[in-house]
C-alpha cells in the first residue's frame, strides 16, 4: 500500500513557512500530521534532521519544492512540544519519533494479551515485538526502546512487570 500525500503537499506555498500567525499554526499542524503519518506508514522511529531535508516528506520532487532546514527545525520543535519527538542529542540532529505514544502502544499490547488469554504469562521482549504470535499485530516490529516505554507505562498501571531474564528483558502481564 502506497503512502497517500495530503492535498497541501502539492500546493507550493506549503513549503514556505507562512508569516500570518493563524495560517502558520494551521500549516504547522498539517506538517506535524504529515510527518507522523509518513513515519507511521513507513514504521520509522528515528529521524536524522540533515537526511530529512532530502526525504520525500520535506522534498517534493514533483513540484520542485523543498522545506528549508530552518522550517524543518520549526516542525520538529512543534512535534517536540506535542510530545511526538524526543531529541537524542544536544545538537538536535537526531530524534525519536513517537507517532503513537507509549501509553497507546501499551494499551494495544495489553488488549492483545487479554484477547489471547495470556494474562499471567511471561514474554521476552523479542517474542512480543518479533515473535510468530504477534505477526500481523500493529506492535509487531516495534523498536525495543518504544516497547520498553510501553511496558513501563503498563507497569505504572499495575498491568505488567518488566523483569530481567538471563538473556535480556522480559515482561509478565497481570
């Protein structure tokens, strides 16, 4: 299934930050939505800001329009304010992208555990994110850092406990 671009993507002014405050807010909301949708579609969890400028998200080859590096920084800062981006370094060159928050992933994982009668079961992190049983689930292939945060959210709610096992980490669901 190919990614569906929003109508704004082919509208050249979309690639220039608008000076009017109201227009800019709508534009930034559209950019945030686009970035998160694109990352979700392609299951991207980390982005490099320098590489982002050449990525199809910020570089529309069809209209020959590219978002400036300064504007990309503004979009990433807006995503950070909303809790969807977390910087990996002080230079703000790489970031974690959370197109779904850890609590939301945790809820999905717990629904799967409950639906399959696996409450009171222990899983390795690998089994949850890459095991045959989770094939076809939205959380299949989830990167370990996000899986751990999701399980920690469940632990806070008393629905799971992250445990250390001989070969790494695991989780027990309650």
